[in-house]
C-alpha cells in the first residue's frame, strides 16, 4: 500500500484488511481493460473489477489484486511492476 501511495498517488487501495485481495481504483483516464492487458505484459496476473460485476453494474475502473500468492523473494518485484502499470 505504501508503494502504491508513493508511486501512484491517484490510485486508491481498499479491501486490504478483508483477506487475500485488494481493490486498486485506477487514476482518472485509465481504462480497466487496457491496464489489465498492460499488467499481463509486465508478467502480472490481475483481474479488472468488471470480471466480478453483474450485468449492467457500473463501477469505478479498478484492479483486483491478490497479494497472498507471490513468494517472499518475488513480492518486492511484483509490487514494483504493479506500481508501474497504473501510471502507464
């Protein structure tokens, strides 16, 4: 959370206390599907919030980020790549 706040201050992180996923609301002007594709090019497997929305539901463009998966040695690099994605 600290890295995202520092590197992407326009992104808002919620849900961190709820379990193994967080919601990262994207800065204005960033399309969710484009950010998910860019994340994949950086080696990150992320979902957009649209993947969890019901038909016709609207939402702020956001990423669903699982943080329970990376092993300790990979976590720092994964966070750095995650911070690079919303910035574009």
